[in-house]
C-alpha cells in the first residue's frame, strides 16, 4: 500500500511539514506543542524514551480525547524518521484504526514518483489514556546512511471530518526535527589535557 494512499491529501502536508532544519546537538526528550490546530488530534506533547534493551518509544499526547472508533478512516498519527539525510523522511511509523483498535505499521518511504512505500513491520501500539498513544519503533529494522550515528524525528497528525473538512494537520515540533543518537553512538567528550 502506497503511503500516499493511506491518508488522502495528507502526503502533500507531510512533505511540507517534513522539511527539516539541521540540528547540531541531541534534542529534548519531550517536545511541547501549542493548542494551534482544530480537531481532536491537536498535539500537546510528544515524549521520546529509549529504555535499555527495548526499541525507542514515542508517546503522543493530544489536547482532546479520542477513541479508535472516532479515528477510523479519518485520523492518523505518524512519527517520521530521517535515517539517511537529504530527503525529508526515510521512514513513517503510522498509527491507524480499524474501528475497534489501534495498530501501527512501519513504512520505508519511496523516494521517487515510481518508488513504492514498503511495509517494513508491524509496530507495538498502546493507548494508555483518552488522549494518549504510545508506539515503539525498532531501529534495527531501519537502514542508516554510511557513518550515520544519529537519526532525526518529528511527529505529524492528520484528521478529516466535520471540524476539518479539508484536512487538519499538526506537526511537532512545528519546524525542524529532534536529533537522537543511535544506541552506543553518541559522541563522548574528550578531556582537555591539564597544564
């Protein structure tokens, strides 16, 4: 299934939202986002964590509460990840609903008009509250650029419906991305020689 067909009209918004600025240092574990988008998928915070021995997790918290039934065919949550550089994103972790439950799919995004998005794996999704969802993304299932010691991520939500007749899109952070080092690859400071 092409990523472009998964959420109609969403790809153009994701591409625009996906333009990233270079960041020189690792970003924060929590990204705050203002109440700036209509609909229940207006992002409040995105919290990144990476417990030892587990894939990293992203917890997306929205201003409004919602259910799997409410999101069916209308709302999608994404974590976009740049592992190679150059293009805005190389992978998209999508959280969607089948009307009864939420599930996650990791896509490797096609780069050209004829390149297809490829399903890489299913993802673990939990909904620990009315306005929260957590997804785990296994880094070992992703391809990284040569000598690439880090990845960049950002989150996007899309919603269509009564309050969003065309499409409501929210991005966190609003511009740029968050840099995270791959496990065991963060730079270590070198001690200055003492005189």
